[in-house]
C-alpha cells in the first residue's frame, strides 16, 4: 500500500510540474552535438522545456528527437533572449543548459558517462552559447 501511495505521489508531482510554464525555443546549431545517447547533426532545432523535462527536435533532415530530465539552475541576471549552452571536450559538444528569455531560471542536463569520462581527461575547452528565438 505504501508503494501505491508513493507512486501516486510521484505521478502527482510530475503532473504538477507540467502545470509550470512551457517554453518553446528554436535555434540553429552550427555543429554536431550530443544529448544523452543521441548524436545530433548541425541544423535547426526546437527546444521545448516543460517542468523538469526537455525535448529536442530537429526541424529538418532526419528529424532526430530526444528527451531528458533536467535539473533546475539559476543565475543572477536573466538573459533577454533564450540561450542554449554547450560544453566542448575536444571535438565533441554536449548540450549543457537551456535558459528561458527574461528568466533567471534555467534547466541543466545531467552529465552522461561519456561526458564524465571526457571531463576526467581534460576540462571543457569552452562553452558555446547560442541565442535562440521564442516561438
């Protein structure tokens, strides 16, 4: 019975997080990048944040899609436009954070085992930030 209550509580929490503002952003990413186990080619993408869930969808080409749970992050100054941040290790880019326009709150993706392995070998060379448009 306790498991049933726990499952109902988790579902209610997830449903409640879906009531938060949904943000739909688009960006042209000029390089190949990884999100979780998915490798995306350069191109135009939609980024949809809803609660603690991020969905990335390629607008053209092979129409790749991936979803991931995110962690909340915040910063002192809210960006005027949405921002997508990437971490680069050698020639490999990883989607790292999404920042909504006019909000100090954002979403961070947890590091994958591959990213952790590359980070142990060397710190990220740089973080790429791409300004994005709100749809």
